[in-house]
C-alpha cells in the first residue's frame, strides 16, 4: 500500500491520490488529510470526490466520513456507467470532476458523472474555465470529454448541477513546451438574472475588453449571458488562444465588488501571462500533471508553486517518472509516460 502524507497539500492531494490509485490499481493510505489547513480533515466536497472515484472502481474505502484525517482506498477495476454524487454545500463540482478525469485511461466503456454543488466558487476552476479551456485542451490530446452544465451554483447556496461525460482514452503526449503564436482572446461574462438590472455581465465584459484592447490584444469573441442559480453570482473568463495551447483567467463576483473590477482582474491576469513564459496558465500547470505522467511529454509552466511540488511528489510515490527543471524562461516539467 502506498502511504501519502496528506499534510503536504490540501484537498487536491487527496483527490489525486484516489484517482491515481484507481488508474494504477494500487491501494493508497492518506494520513493527516489536509493537515496544514486551518480546518483539517475531509469536508463535503472531498468526500464527494472520493465517493465518485470509488463508485467508478468499486473501491473499498475506510475513513472518508466528514472530518476524518486518515483515508484508505483499495480500488477494483475501473468501469463506466452512470454515477451521481451530491455536495450539500457550495463545494466545488469541478474539483469532483478533476478526481474522475484521469480514469479515462482505464475505462473500457463510457462514464457519466453527475454532481451537484458549486459550479463557480472560490479556490476551484470556474465552470467557463473548465468547459472552454481545460477540457478543450485535453481533447486536443486525445481525452474525449464533455461537461454539460444544467444549472449554475454560486456561493453560499451552491445548488448547481453538471454532468461529466468521459470516453475511454489513450492520451497523446502533451507537447506543451511552447505555446506558439498568439491568436487572440475570448471574453465570457455570466451573471444571474437577479443581477441583470445592474447589467453586471455586460459591465464585466466591457471592462475586460477595454483592458485587453489597451494591452494590444485581439478580441476574437465576446459572450454575455444571464442564468438562473439559487444564489446571486457572476463570473468572468478570458481565454487566451495560441497556436499550440490554451490558457484561462477567471474572476468571481462578490457582494460589494464592482463588476468592472471582476472583468479587469481577469484581463490583468491574462495580460500578465502573455508577458510571461508559460505555455499554460498556473492553474493548468498543476491540473495537467496526472495526464503528463500518464501520457508523457513536456509542459512549460509559469512557475513551480506549492501545488505543483506536492503533486509531483504524489505522482512519484505512485512510481511515475516526472522531472521539473526551473529556468529563467519558466519551468519545464517532463515525463516519459507509461
């Protein structure tokens, strides 16, 4: 059994541990789960992610009740079919999906996972980022996947719903050492109907576009939407498109935060990235590592974060060869693949 020190990272370490256990067929024990957090142990969204992966491989699981700080996961064969999990808070739906995504390499039939909770909440990939940046980039490398959003869910109520549809896949090597020529940017802005009177979505988009044009960016498209959700909320996304890669930058609306500030934050993050060395943004830098380990290749990332370091350590514990070389023009992570 592989033993992991959960205090080396947060919920991501737990999610990746059970995902890689399912993919490799090796049992794992995670101790001191989220031990470096102010509220250690398993919370609702972590429990939902473990439950989703366990359902996909008929795993024997011990210690995944709320606030548990030790979890053991003994997987069986990965299977397809339909799985449903519920997060009774605004915990992140997209982070549940992140735990399931690597299972594509072990599937022998399609898999559908439906999750309810928060679709656009702090400390997790926003749904526009997930659907317009991460999944399309994985699709370019042979992972056939789709996320259908039935209902948005913002903090504090959550209540959103989405379904991840995943087909058996043999991913191609990730050739992301160079992003290639810039093609332009897309702007997406969403708000709930109860913010329509204040024209929040349009104001976010306009602020983002103005800031991006001032930075000499070509605007390829601009999308403004109003949606239903149990809680008021908004989100803005800037998707940067390159010849060889994609990158995404999102910001969430909050009570008292001007809509213009939301749009400008997403735009400023995009402009800072465009002036830097990475082929993918700092969030994808971390999230792509399981696929890099499985398929091989090279990814140039803006910098080595704590999340990247803990993820690399976890993958090495499962026997994957993966190396990171820091350079002035950005770090490069390489793996031979399995």
